[in-house]
């Protein structure tokens, strides 16, 4: 159990059910089926102060190291003065025009990222790409899907575009995760999330989604050889997140880009999770440099932990019919100010370069101090940058809720991914996986403490199982 940094911030609980925090927690819909008995009462950097809400230790506070980063949305941790300053200035000065009117903040940030000499202009030169903003990752993916679907549609004749009639298949990957909204459900290949829900009308321009295993070059080549002519698009996560932080072998992503280009299919990269987490801004990168995509969706950390936003970067010839993609939240001045300040700070401070180093150290420690020491609980650790996964063993995977609580009680907040589960082509089952993905600002000593605390939590789980 964690001893240091623990202070009582709440009075003793009035009854065994937990301290009276002055609110009814059940008003917030329960999305997990088991609520963690903790409340966050404040945070600074990567330290979060949690209070236990029930049980024998109700009311006790714990300072917990954050290896979740708010589901990977807070790359600068909590309370960044850079972001606080940008937000304050934007609220005071920038206004709130929507996409109908150009804004100085939007113009500036887009020029800085995509304009000549811009930070991302090697990958997405403004002459070839245009961008749109959405509220969330899921909405960004919905827009990506719309762009793909409309690419097959002749707006003048109101029917399939010539030569695209037979392209009615989208290829996704086993274990894929792209969001919860209706049109994305077929992409995620989890039957139990879809069963019983009405499907979207398949006519007159129906689309089918097919899945192949991720990271298997031969399976992809074989698929394209037989089906390339039917393919409209491929949706890919450069590192599969919910599948258990599965990293593809070297060359795989570039080969996918080549197969798409040669086969006339659009390549959509879901970089919502990977944005600024793989040691660079983009996961679609290899030793040769940027891997070309037709559409890229960024999210989570793009909002720097204070705003929820996403950005869709698409080739200019990919569009949605007039007014068909207007959104109240499209790159508002405040969003642009926060995004621009955060990205500028990450770049100027070399946080990505540092995250490669600290992340490498974190990965080594997870293998040595967690997987090797607890083979009964963990099967393997993998990842890159500051995004790592530690896969549970089959027996440990039966009680994920126990892991969630024990880790917090031992001073570290981690998340658990579903794992890719059953896969085709004779590939092994992938079990639920602990995601260890601290904010970019994590230091080497903090990474070491994260691993020590995970090891202490693992001891406690073992102890309980005895
Ligand atoms: C790879 C990926 N795509 C899409 C999403 C959906 O993003 P949001 O939760 O912002 O809608 C997520 C969220 O976890 C994700 O990890």
C-alpha cells in the first residue's frame, strides 16, 4: 500500500457507505458496470489526488501517479501554465466565430501547421490537404467516413460515381476501435456491441465492412490480391489501442499505404489515440518519414487536456456536399488558441524527443519489473513512445476490476483495454491489456515510480489471490 503523500482531505465517513461528498454519484450514468470507489479532488502535473469513497478506508486520500492521461487526452498533464495562459487570453480576446467566418486564431494555427515551412507541412502540405474540426474523436471518424462514402457518389447525377460503383467494401482490422457512434460500430468488429441494434440502411449504396488481422503483411497482400477492386477504403490505427497496444512490424504501415495507392482505395488513419504518443506527433511514420494517407483523424491530446476536440485532415479532393458537414464546434478560435499553444510548446520544449527516451526506459522497466516478476499475471509488454500495453494472462484477465482498484490503492492510475480477443489466420487470442500511457511531461524518475507502483499493485493482487 502507498504510504507517502497520503493526507486526509475529507472528514470521516458518516456511515459505512462512504463519505458524504454532497452529491449523488449515481446521477452520472455508469458506463463500466462497476464503479471505481474513488473521487478525484484535484491534480497537478501527473499527480492526481483521489479520495476513497467506500469500504474500510472511505475518506482517505491518495496521491496517484497518472499513467492514463485522461484516456490519453492530457499530454501536458494537469495545470499547464502554457495552456492556462492561452485559454485565458483566448477567452478574453479571441471571440467565438464559427466556421462561416474566418478567424485570426484559426488562420494562424493552420498556417503554422500546414502552411509553407509549417510544422506538419512535410506530411500535409496546405496545397494538397484541407482540414475540419469536430468535438470528439468519434465525430472526427464519422466525418472521415462521410468523406469516404461521398467519394463514391456523383453529386450531379445522384448516383455512384463512374468507376466506383463496385467499390462497396471498407476494410478494417480485427480488434479495431474507432468510437461508439452509430456509423462506426460496424468498423469495430465486436459483435456483442452491435447485436440487437438496428443497422444502417444498406440500400441503395450499401457498404460492407470486412476485417483482417492487424500487423500481418501477408494477410493484407492476400486480401488486396483477391478484393482490391471492391475496396473503397481502409481504416487503420497505426498502433491498435483497444486491441491491447498492438504495434505493427516495421514496414507494415508503409506497405498498407502502397497497397491502397496501387489498388485505388483510400487510406484513413485513425490517429486519435496515437497523436503525440508514439514519440512523434503521428504514428503513421517510419524511418523513411511520413507515411502518406488520404484522411487522418487527430483527437484526444489535440485538446491538451482542457478541450475535447478532433481534427480531420483530408486530401482536398475529398469533400462533403455543401452544408453537409457544418458543425458548431469546427475549429473555433478558443480551440485553435489552445491547440496552437500546446503544439508549439511540445515542439519548442522537445517533449516528443524526450518522450522517446523516457518511454523507452518505461518499456524496459515494464518488461523487467512487471512482466518478468509476475508471469502469473502478465504475458507481455509492448508499445512505443509513451504508450505501452501490458497484456494480462488468461487467468488474470478474469478479474480486471481487481486490477483497477489495486493499482489505484498502490498509487498509480492505469487503464485496461479489451484486447483484440479472437483473431483469424491462426493468430493467438489477445487478452485484456493494461495501458500505461502517462502524459508527455512524465520524467524518468516518475516513470520509475509508475513501474514500482504497478509492481506493488501486482503484489497486492497476488496476495489477494492466495
Ligand atoms: C483509436 C480511437 N479512435 C477513436 C476514439 C473515439 O474518440 P472519442 O472518445 O473522443 O469519441 C478513440 C477513443 O478512445 C480511440 O482510441
